[in-house]
């Protein structure tokens, strides 16, 4: 079982690595070889966007994409080779094999997110978690590992998490294809889906290995949670891992649940790190605060600093009861406001929020 699990994880990691860049072959045209080459680079990026972005958004954001993305195509292509060049009827044709970096932290993906072309809700995404589990010796009700993953995500400030439970009936989630997961995620209406398997096994009496074959009447169990996470919009598998946990109780069933919970908690914390480091780690928010006195403004700054995921909070300006803070935060403006309310007794009123701007009043 352990060797099989390691093999699965290794294969998934290979899949993950191969999915982080698009290799395309395209032919551009122009009056000069240089013009044709630039046209080919544009086509390479356009080809990639056709996979990353739905057709309706491509039409609606056509002008922005042309001005901000296609005109900068060379900057989004990490490597390319000219594999063909010819002149026909006064028009140059240049064929290139290009690598377009669509890694979640790539320049292209950051620009698509900044421009609102890739769903900005990935700052506080809708996440579905489907990790069915089994105990090798008996059936255990309620998915302890899956629940622990959900809890870790919620505690990190992700407020739109769904525990799938019985809504999906898939015998082997780890073998789902990207197309299978996309269908499931669309069915659930989410941005990110986490799928996997969890299993536990009883190890017997906790004291059986002590000298004299002692008995403690305490049952020990070992558990493993294996899971992978992918983004619905891009179809990319962007994280995969497996975690172990152990549990001890006079009931084997409870010991198994403790072990599954421990492994699930580690798995959840791992996914939190992956999500916050994916689209959100470099997010700069502008927080505008209106208050009657600087003392109130100071309360807000203290509240911001107390929010998990805030890397820095700097006062940019203060004049006439208006303060502007520059905040590096790994979440959405809405989540930041919600967590600020929890962190202070000050009366905070939400006035407006946008992709990277939060405006509040403090009384």
C-alpha cells in the first residue's frame, strides 16, 4: 500500500509539472521575418488563452486582452524556436515552437488575474473537498479526514468551502482525469476542487510491543490522507501530497477517527499554503479608512495587523480624518474586512470594496 501511494504521488507530481506550461506550434505572417515572428508569438499566447479563458470572456474583454496581453506576447513566452520560415507571394511565414508559461505564479497568470480576466474570486475561491475514507478493518461513519481539511481551510479565512460528502459517487477519486474533475467542479459550482482518498488501519493494543507483552486496553491506529487540488478555470493540477496521522483510544473506531483527523489537518494546512502562495501571496490592497480621530485610525491599523495572512500594513497617508493603508494580504478584501471586525471592538462600517481596494468607516 505504501509503495503504491508513493508511486501515485510521484505520478501526480509529474502530471502537475507538465501542466504548468503550454508548448504550442504556430505560424505567423508578416511583411518581414520579424513581423511574422512577432505574429507567431502573439498566436502562441492567443492559443494558450483559448484554454485558460472561456470564449465569452475573450469576447467581452477583447479590447483589454489585445492592448494588455497580445501586445506584450513576447514577455509571456519563456522560450521558443523558429522551426520554419518561407516567403510566399510577398508574405513571410514563420513557424515557431513556443513555451507559454501559465504557471499560477507566472507573469501571464498574474496579469490575467489583475485585469479581471481570470476569475478574481480565486482570491477567496469557492472550494469543494471530496476525500472519501475507509478503515481497513471496519466501516467508520462520517469523513473525519475530509472534515479536518475543510476546517483548516475555514480557519485560514476561506469562507466558501463545501464538504461534498455523498454528492459525488466516485470509486477512485485519485484516478479522476482533469476532464472528470472539471465536470464535477462545474456540477458543484466551485473554483477549486480537492479530491483524494483517506484510509486508516488498526495497529492493535498500544502496549503490545513493550517487554512482557503488556496490555493497555488502548487501541492505536495509523491513517493516511492522499489528495490533489486543481483549478477549474485552467484545468491545472497545482498541488498534490499525502500526510500521515496516528490516534489512540480505547475504541478502535475513535482511534481511527483521531488518526484520520490528524492526517487531514496536515493536508488542509498544506493546501492553505498552496492556495495563499498561488494567486494571493503578492496581492497589494489599498485600505481607505475614514474616522473622526487618529486614535480610531490606529485601532484599525492594529486590527489589520492582527489578521492572519497580513504580511505588512503601512500607513501611506493621513489627512482630515482619512487614512490610506497599503496592505500585503493573502486573501480577498471581503475576508480582510470580516477578520478585521473580529479583531477589534471598534465599530467598522463597510462602504465599498473592489478587487484591490477596501473602503471602511470607523466610529
